[in-house]
C-alpha cells in the first residue's frame, strides 16, 4: 500500500470516528434538548401539622420561600380529603417548625399583592360581625374571601391571619386536648400567642395596639401548652397521610393564663 492510499484510509477512519462520536450522538443530544420543556425550578412542597396545611414553593438553591398558602382545618378529617389529589411531596413537621413556617409565610413575595382592598370592614359592620374595622381576619372568625384577601390594615391583618392558622387550638365551646373550651373565642397554643404578640408589636400602630390590649389585657385569653416531657412531633414510623391531624382527640395540654401584658409603645412581658 503506497503512501497516498494509506493517507486516504487514515482520513476515512477519522471521518467515521467523528461521525459516530460527535455527529450522531451530538445530534441526538441537540435534538433531545430542543424538545425538552423548560423545568420549573421552584419546587412545591406541602407541609402538615395539626390543623394546618401549608403549600410552599422554594428557591432551588437557597431554599427561600417564594410562595406560601396556608389552609386552616376545622377538623382532622378534612386533612385527608384535601391531600387526596396532592401530587407534590408531603412533609410532616413538628409543631414548632410549623409555627416558624407560618411566621415566615407572612414575608413571602406573593404577599405583595392584596386582593379586594376596597371590600373592607367598616365600623358598623365590624360591630355586627365582630371583625375589627379595617381588617378581615381580626376578631370572631374572618370575613376574607380567600387566604390572600386582606383589609386596609394589611400588616395587622397578616398578624391575625397567621394566628388564626395556629396548628394547635380549640374552638369556642369545643372539646379538645383533654377538656372543653367554654369560652366564645378560640384558645391557641402559647407559642402562637407569643408570635401574635411579637407581630402586633412590630406593626406598631394604633390599630395593632387596640387589638393587643383587647386580646392580652382585657380578655386575657388563656393559652395551651404541653408538659415538658411531651414532644409535639409526628411519629417517625407513621405512614398516615395526616399523622397529627387528630391530636386534639389524643393529646392532653394544660391551660395557662396569658404570659404577656400589652402596653401601647411599651410592650413588655410581666415576668
């Protein structure tokens, strides 16, 4: 085989190698990537504890919350029904982690938009419905159309909405946690009341002061707390869809007098 023939064979072999290594394989990758839909990097996770469900979207790299929606359950049975068609991952939190998540949700970016601002609670309507004027969540129940529906007192309404979604509570005249709430208002976990107190103090306006004085000083709403040896976490081995949704039927909590006194411009803990 002469030199020219050898050179031609070498060129032919190199062409084959390029064709199969870069041409076909590279072509497949390029074609495949062009058809692949763009992925949504904001992962949705559903969290549960007690009477609260949280639908949360987070940044993929730093874990910051970009979207949050809380769902308040009236009974534990509602939890299973709501989660029946959920395809997102479901995580069961301990009580304190759920309470911390509720606080974080108040500062999520989707809180920037406020719906139905003009549909606000006036003074007369507030007296009749038991909702503080300028809000939709502060008072007996709420009159919001959805979770994102807030009144003109936006920051104050966020405080009341977060408190309404406390995962551990007993409604008016209801049985739960080893006793009956004979009051006309809901009794919540003491840590939820602490978060409520801090939120009102941070809002720092006359409306928030009024709610704080009414709740902590005038009504002196008691709160619920577990014994030191009790851990408010879901069972590690449970395969239930909602392992903590019926805690009010199984767990006994103690009732305590409010831990705070609310003073305008001087909000302090009494002891």
